[in-house]
């Protein structure tokens, strides 16, 4: 070893120096001492070599630890429609991709167009074959199967979108649109010329009823004479049914159309009629659809699922996740007013909305355009600043449902199953 030779050379040099200084010592004695010192040097050198080997071994282990890849979190997403629907499932998939772009430790798989009756099989596939850590089920009808899966796989986590049932390992989440529906109602009530406004509904469940009612409350705030007419298609993804319902509502005199269905079919119908000379106003739903109705889309309700998915996944990764309900509104920046992400209100209709003037209790005389802007600003601050479901609110039979000055609770909104005043007809049983 080099160290050993170096130490020996030092010893020899020391001996030579002793002689050169004229000190008379016995050669045999010096030799013996040199041999003793050499043994000590050899012993020390061996120990140095042992320590060096141990240090090198520790360094290698540290390198292995440093090279070890970070823990991954894998999620499976169950979609009720195709990702190309440009509505609900499309918006969720955009959110999934955003989460992957923001979280280096996150990976995901998805299956689209899963019938609500088939969700249990798909969840099993994700857990057993894909070895996911968490499953996101993104349709109301997946609720019971999600709960069963939570019981079946207690070591996995589940998040159900739009539901209300929970377990220690099953949470719920939703970006609710009722505030933006109210704002769109303000615009619809101001723009209508027939006082008949249509709504194409997917299923008569609390989520959709809540949105219809919020839309109607916005309409009534500026136009008490206007009525909302609803047609049910019993499908989340049903472009042909949605188109048929839209045509029927237009034939009945409706000149504004909102909807809950996962394609731009209603908007396309509105654009077609507008191009033929009959202005039909429409509103984007979940995804930006203004491109399908550049002369028809006034505004809409958009969702940024990405910000919510990043928050939920980060909590799971950090070990801070809880199974409570994540229910985000405009204030949480999950819900956005607009026909597209670029236009809160389509510039084509800004002039018409600015010409429509209304008297309000808190702002006095104000244009429809400015009223929408101010209410939107209030909603960005939270429900305490302004909430559409603040009484007095009657149902369409005249019964008082929310007392004056009272604001509907979250529980009230999640279970609402009555039409407010201004909505025609009754909810199908």
C-alpha cells in the first residue's frame, strides 16, 4: 500500500537524521527499534485499510439510497363517457393530465365509457391488475359500487365524484356549478325575447335539479315573467337525444338553451338556428364549447378539475388526506364563468347585455353585464358575500322552501328535489 511505504520512508529518514546529527547509538539497538516501529506502522496501516473499506462501503450504500427512485402514487380513473365527449369526461381527463404534469411522482390509468352498472368490474381491474393506490370514480351512479369497493379493499383509497356516501377510505369531491348557473341565468333572463327558456337535463337527481333551480333564480332576478322549460333525456352522454330535445324546445318557443349532457350537441343546434336567422343563446357546460357556437354561446360554466386533483393527490402522497367531502365552488377556483377560458362573456353579446338595465337592492340601477360582473366578484369572495340560494325562495307550487334571509345549507343543496318558482312542470318520479 502507498500509505505503508510512505510511513516506512519517514522512519528510515528519521534514523538517517539521527546518524547525521552525530549521535552515537548502538546499531543493533537502532535496528531493533526500527523493526518494532515498522510492525506498528504495518498494524496502523492495516487498520487504516479496514476503515477505508468501511467508508467506501457506506458511501456505496448512500449512493444506492440516493439513486433509489422516489415513491410513486398510482391512480385509476373511471369515466362514464368518452374522453372525446368535450364535456364532463373530457374535463376530468384534462384534470388528470394536468396532475401528471405537476406531480413527478404521480402516474395514472383510465377507462372511458364505463356503464354505471359495470363500474364494480372496472374498479376490481384497477386494483387487482393495475395495482393502483387510489381509484377516482367520476359519475353519480358509481356511488354504491365505490362504497362496496372501499369495504372490499380497505388498504386502498377511493374518491367518488358528486356522491355523498363515505367510508374511512372513501371520500367524495365535486366542483359545483350552481353559482355559475345563476350568473348564466342573469344573462338568459336579460337576453330572452320570448320569455321562454329551455333546459336539457340528463337525469332528475339533486345535482341537476340544483343547477336548473340556480339558473331559474338568476333568470327571475332580472325577468320575473320568464319561464324555464325542462326536457329529460336520461343519459349523460346522448348527443342524438340532446339534439332532439333542443330542437323540441326551440319549436316550443325557447330562445335560450342550457343543458346537462356531455357533448356540445345543444350548442351546435343553437348555432345552426342562429346561422339561419333565428338567434338562439346557449351556454357551455363543463368544458369550453364556444368554438362550436361562436354566434350562439353567451357564456357558460367551466370546471378546472386539475387544481382539485393536485390538491387531493398531494394530500394522499403527504399522508394528510382525509375522507371528508371536497366541495369546491368559485372561491376555490375550481369553477369558472365563461364560454371559453378566454372569454368570461362572449364579446359578441357584451353590447346587448350592457344595454339591458335593471334595478337592484344592493347596486341600484345597473346593466345586466355589470350585474354579472359584480355578482361574480362577490362569489369569488365566498358564499357569505352572495349566494343564489338565499331566501325567500318558493317552489313552483308556492310553498316557501327557504325563509327570508336564510341561506340554504350544503345538505339542503345536496338533497334538493323541488323546482323553484319559474320552472314549469314537476320532477319525474
